[in-house]
C-alpha cells in the first residue's frame, strides 16, 4: 500500500535578510528652507540584517538634477546583524539654482552603498541602493502648513522695496489725520500701535488692489505667493498675499504681527503691546481669544481692503475677531507669531526685486483717503490684576473659613458646572454692562422672543446684507432693543413663556420657603478645565446679579427688575480657585468695582481675564444667562455675611446660626 503524503501547511514567507539604507528627507525644499538652515536629511541609517561583514564601505549621495555637491561617507566596517547611524548630514546646496527656479521640479536623491567584494578579491560591489524624490519649489512658493509651518515667517519680507514706499504713504496719512507722522512702534503705547495699524490699512487701501482667489486647501498644501513688489506692480493679491504684505509693513514699523490660519483662509493681526507668545505656533484658539478680549492682540480681516468701498479698520477688526469666536473655532488651524519666529532665527526671504516698485507714489484717486482712526476704547496701558496668594490667608479669619465651608465645591453645583437646561434662558446682550446699568438704575427690562431677522421666512440673506452695510444686523437690532429697555431671547414664544413661568414659580417658592432669592442674572462665565479630566470643559458664572420676574397677569409678558440683594462675584468659584488651583482674584473677592451707573462689568472681566490668561484651555465667556442658583446652606452663609460686623463675643454667644454651625460640626466657636 502506497504511503499517503500529507500536503505541506502553507506558511508565511519570511522576507529575505538584506542590507538596507534608511533615510528620512524633507518632502519639499525651497530657497527659504535653504536660507534658514532647514536640514534636507533628517535621519540616515544603515541596517545590516545579513550575516555578512562589509569592510571599506562608502555611502554616496547624489541628485538629479544636481542641487548639491555629491556627498560621500566612508565607513571602515559594517558588522553582521548591526545597525549604524550615519552622522554629518549637512549638504552644500546650490542656492543660485533654488533662486532661479520659476516652477516646481522633482529631484531624485540616490543613496548608493558600496563595499569591497571579498569574492572577487579585487574590486568593489554595490550592496544597497535607495532613491527618494523631493519637490524643489521656486523661491516664491510657500510649502503650506503640512511642510514646515514655522517657515511661513520667511515669506514676511519687511525689507522689500515696496514696503518702504507703503510706509511713506502711512506717514502721510498720519499727517492728514493731524497725528504725529513718526512710525515709532510701541513707543506711544497700545493706542498708538492701533493708530499705526489703522494708518497701514489706509495706505494699502490707496493701492486699490483686486482680490485673487487662492487655490483650494492652500493653507495645507501651499501656493505661490506674491511679494510686496509684485502686489504693487500687478494690483492682485490673494488672502495670503495680503496677509504677508500687512505683516511685512507692521514688522518694519516695529510692531509684532501675527498670521491666523483658518480652514481655507488666512488673515493678519498684531500685538498692541510689545509681547509675543511663548511659541511661534499656537494651536489653542482659546489662548488667542483671551488675548483678543484683553485688547492685547487685535486681528483684522485683510481681504476687506479689496472691497469697494473699503470699510474702516475698526470693521475689519470686528470681522477678524468673529473668525475665532466660539461658534467658528472648528475652522481654526493655527496662529503664527512672527516676532517669536524671528527670535527662533527664521529670517525673511531675500528680496529678488531690484526695481523700485510702484506703490501709489502719485495718488490719482479722487476719493478721500481713509483717515487714521483714534482707537477708541483701546487703553494706553493695561492694568493687570495683582493675584494674591490667598492660600496664605490669615488663620485668625475663622469667620471667613466658616463661610467657605458652607459652600458646595463639587461639580454637582451649577455655580461651578453650569449647564443650559429648561430652567435657564440665554439673553441676547451685546453690551452686558449697559444691561446691568439699566437694572441698577431701578428700571425694568421686558423679555421678548427674538423676531425673524433675515432668517426663517425672511427672504433676505443676512450675510449679503452685512457685507454691503458693514454691520452686524443682529447685534445692532439687540442694541436698539436695549435702548427701549427690551431684551431678546432666542427661543420661540411658547418655549420662552414656559421657561419664564417655571423660573417665576421656582423663585417665588424658594423665597417663601427659604427666605432667600435664588433667581440671578449670570453675567459672564469662566470656561475652565481640570487636569484629571482631560478634554472636559466646565462653565462657572462670574457676576451674579439678583433679579425678580414680574408680570401683571398670566397672559401678559414678563419683565425683569433688580432684587433688593446686592450683586456679588460667585463666592463658590472664588473658593474653588483658591483650594484647587491656588489662584486668587484680588479685590474681586471683597468688593466689585463700580462705574457711574452700577457695576463695572468690563473692569471685572478684565481682571479675571488677566488672572487666567496664562492657564491653557481657560477663557472668559461673555454670555448673559437668567437662571436659578442656590448656595449650599445658603441661609447660614448669608447670615454670617450680614452679621460679620457685630461684636465677636455677642456674635458668638447669641446668634442661633453660629450654634447650628457648631452643632453640625463645621467649626468650633471663634471666641472664648
């Protein structure tokens, strides 16, 4: 009987062992990279997987077309089953060739490893080869954010001949506006920096540029960019060209410009004080928003300078800020700080234009020039809050500690972790300070549902209207309503009535049963995070203004008036910041600043903003929300606050609240 032969089980084929050249090269190379010492070869290694030993080896690198002199590395020995890292990766590039390129080319980098041939006794043989392709870009082609985003700063060319002519027009506009014509950077403070930027805006406006549409996804893959001289000669510019032009002019004046990249778009900005970010690239939009809200950084939409008629610099700034707002932050890519890039030794690309560019040397436009704006509202100096180390609070202040122990510091407390729900209404309030002033003066505010405004059944397009009229139609509508003592709520009429009725009944019940008002207008919120919960954001109200809802009948609308209690800064937030983050808010913890009409809301936000500006992920939100907020053991907390000025002995011995606190075990008596 024949033997039965079993078929072999298929096995995975083991790849053959071989000598390998492993290299990591840049994907793109241009003149800016060459001038700023960007290494072409990031890493070079040799991996000998074989059992052979190679001696007297040479590794040669060449290119086609030739963009550098051939490079040779000599290696005495490559042992069997070994791994070698090759040092000395600098190449002598052909700078003139990179400068002459007008279109992109592909160049092939070829690595060849040779060693003595032991079998032939005399002679050499090739033991490994590697070919990689690199894109050679012309001098005016930016590689995009996927290449080396920091290198974008090299395309900001403050020494281009056209920039000096542009700055001459800038000085002339300052004279026409009855301002000093000196281009003195930050010497005159933040307001002067704003005026200089406004003057540059007006000077570029006189060039009468036309907008050119950039390639799709240019911010990632790159594009050819026009130098300031080319923009002046052709009169055409993409959003990237305009951004680089503005940044070049601002930098030459002595200001610190920035470039903001969003999805499919780029625009410019500048610091209003001599500062910069700690890194050249900033991908945290909250860090940018905080600086903008503190008026330390200003962003402006550059493409508006190509519109007809050209809007004011103030309007361009408003449009710039909107592009990093919370409802648009998903489009944010990154910010590039030019000053920080210069500190990292990223130099401007050398200018190739020898001719003096035509930059409106003779203005023939009959239209009046855009005069320089004063910069209303820009502070000459920013007074930062002095953050006290309140972890070193006087231990003798036992009364204060008792009050703090009565506050709920868990995330179940909506004073630390507020969430919009059925018992909360967000008010449309473009000027929260003015809203608070109306309430502080004793006047009432009528709550109305927001009417359709170029949405819904309205056939008009809001974006088109705003582009033509240069105004935010919803903001203007809300401002006009506030002058009539009306506030809009973005809900349907039925939904708004249901929520207001719920708040009205809830606040009345709490007042009857607990003796305290729990209905507050929360003005401003702190968006904060915790290290142990990465990615989770919480919102805590800042200023709590006690209010009361009134209505004449069940069918009449609701009005809102100020309650008899005093407005306060969120005490639970103060204690949480102290205990969990060792962060104090200075004078805000004791007394809220006031203006002529009520609370100084802008001043309060400014102090909070400065206290948190260096904490990643934290920012101030300017929402205004009507909701119910209850303090844990609120009556005890309130009683301690209102009776603190009574004598220590009398207070400790006779007050029933103190006795309850002692019985609950919160503390012992402060006086004996």
